[in-house]
């Protein structure tokens, strides 16, 4: 047994190095995928915040065109369609907003909802 190992020590060393490298690569790939997933979720939440008119910076101003763009950009996040519908397809949404928002942003949201439901 030891003679077999001694005769093939170079090959065994290479195989061990390959397995170690493969394990490290798989671990890095998993970490990278999780990082990308988290970044994507943060971008999704940022669109929801913009759409709701939430200001991250106290002096920031969110205009309606940003909100309309944020509504349409939600279509890029198909993995969150179910939660998007729960948030946006809310009958109380009209009651929670002012008249200009209802006139310009709400129709866009309704179109986004229809688009999501048709997929």
C-alpha cells in the first residue's frame, strides 16, 4: 500500500490539489451567486421605495417620472412578481396617494399589474 502511494505520490498530490481548487471554486461561485442575489434584491427594494415616494436622503426629491420608471423596471424582477402583486394590487393604494400621483403614476402601476398577471 505504502509502495503504491510512494510510486504515485506526484499524481496523488496533483489530484488533491485539483480537488482543493475545485472546492474553492465551488465555494467562491456559491458566495458570488448569493452576493448577486442580494444585490438584485436591494435594487428591487430600491424601485419599490422610489415608487412609494420614500426618500432615502432627507433632502431628496422623487419626481413622478422616476416613480413611473420604477414601476416599469419592476418587470425585470420576475422572481418577485408574487410579492409585487401583493404590494401594488391593493385596493387601498388610491386612498394612500395624492391626486397628481393617482392621475399619472397609478395608471402606469395598473398597466404593470396587468402585464405581470398576463405572464
